C-alpha cells in the first residue's frame, strides 16, 4: 500500500547487518530523522472544484524526458539488499520511465549493468585518493554510455554509523555466529546471493590496494583508507575537463556552495545530506532547498534527496524549488521487499500519491507546481520560492 509496507517486508527478507546499514544515519541520527519530520510539517493548499481530467507528470531532467520528476539515488551495496540489486532496480526505473543512478560502491559493476539494461543510466562518482583510478572509473562510465555523472561532494570522510561499526559490516559478510544465524533465517535471500555471481564491490574491488575483499577490512576501515579529505573545487574542474556529458554535484546544502557550483560548468546540483548519513546536525534538505534554489536562480537544475517517502514529499520538493526528487531508501525498501517488482511497486506508489496530490491541490501539470501550493511556511519560517 505504501513505502512503509515495503520497509516492513524488506526488514523480514534482508539480513539485519544489511538492513541496518540501509536504515542508519550518522552519529545521533538527528539529521536523518529531521529529513522526514521537516518534510511532513509542510502543509499543502487544498483546492477544490477544478476539472482535473487531464494531468501530466512528465518532465525533463538533464535533457532526458522522464515520466515523473523522480529518479533513484545512488546507494552502495544495493546488490546485498537483493542479489543483482543494481540491475533489477535500474530495470524497474527504466520500465517506469525514470532514471537510475549507479553507485561507485555497487555490487554489480558499471559494465554489468550496462550489459543488462537497454538505456543509458547515470553514474555516481566518489573521488578517492588514487586519482588515476578515479580517471579510470570516469572512462569506464563514458564507455558504458552513462548519460550523467553525479559527483558526490559530501563524503571526504565517512560520517560514522555506530550500527555498522558494531556489526563489523564487511562485504562479503564476515562469518560471525550472528551473521550466520541471521542469514540462515533468510534462506530466500541467501539462496539468491549464493547462486548469483556478484558478491563484492565490483567497481573497485581488485582495482585498489587491499586485494580481493579488501584484505578482510570492514567497510568503515576501507572507506577511511581510500577517501580523501583534500578533495576541492579544483577536482571538480578537473573532472569537468575529462567528463564530456552532464555533470551534477551531489551533496550541496549551502547557498554559498551553490553559488560556487554555478562557476564550475556543472549542469545541476542535488540538495542532499546523504540521507542523514554524513554531517549529523546538518539541516534537513527540505529546509535547505529554498535557499539553494534561490542561489541557483534557474541557471542549473536543482534536484533534491533525503527523506522522500511519499508522493506528497515529491510535491513538497517541487513546490519549494526542485526540478525533481531522488529516492534512496524508498527504492531500497522495494528492492529488499521484492527485487525488481518491489522497486516497480515503490515507484508506482510514489507516482500514484503524487498524482492524487495534484488532483487535490488543483494542479494539472508537475511543471506548474510552485510555492503557491504551500499552505503554510514550515517551522523555522523560511521563504518559499520558485
Ligand atoms: C544504504 C545507502 C547507501 C548509500 N550509498 C551512497 C553511495 O554509494 N553514493 C552516494 O552518493 N550516496 C549514497 N547514499 C545516499 C543516497 O544517494 C541519498 O542521498 C540518500 O539515500 C537520500 O536519502 P533517503 O534514503 O532518505 O531517500 C546512500 C544512502 C543509503 C541509504
């Protein structure tokens, strides 16, 4: 019925170590929770007695026509929520007429996904210490036909997720008594993973020091050794010079950074706090959105993620200045609940909720949704814009 139902199903199907990795926020998880709470606090304006028989959810994002203002955000380890998860989620996205972003930290490789789907997809890039390797990844994405590169800029270091540290999260899972017990209780998950070919970080494993399986380190230890606190706007300029297609900066929360982004030749930004997994204490993205959208001033595309759980949330994001919304966990819940069909269901639910919200607010075209659809300013009272 709703994304929450898919979440409950995923919790039953997926071993705890991976379900908890998906759910977690960094440190106190205050920003993760604020993403959802602040979204819900925004009240919409009900309008009545408007003929709504003709409606359009279609829009254009980064030059691509989408059936709705929606895309799947990059999430590492999707292939551990369900075997071949990245391929299945990408197929579901394309079948629904929207886009899919493949993470650098995926289980299925760029080449694997390219071979398994019919249309170009988007690729997300992390800048790691070894810039030669980063250049290689960019080349691989270009050869695979990826139509946009999402450069994630909010992870020069890993925001600690306590639960992953406690679980000793590693890929493939470390065989502790708890993991074995956990996996044995999910035979369908285990059967599919064991019968599948893909069980490691296929884009990076074997390409970087540490050897296969990163020499037995945990994900947190490995990330700490590879990610780079020196990353700066100079790297954005470098990446812009070697990547020929659309470039988007993912993880912009502050209007100053948005103004800096305008100078880079990037085609868009994603207002994101990484689903509350990085700077704990950062504002919710729906709170940050209006000011960032103001700073961008229509010169580049503005996407948003973090906390989108309903079609009403997509509507709120559009009303406060976004061109489209991206979903992380909402898609992963679908994946854990039922593979490709589960992701398809998640997209269908969100689309249906967005459509109903349009009818009840009297707006027949997603491109017409703007600040006038907001009934009240959210707590903190920031100026809505469009
Ligand atoms: C399990 C998980 C893994 C993630 N992995 C990545 C990643 O590899 N690269 C990245 O740029 N963002 C990653 N993110 C952040 C998402 O792209 C997105 O910003 C976030 O999930 C949006 O919040 P939501 O989950 O509330 O929709 C991840 C998020 C989750 C939940």
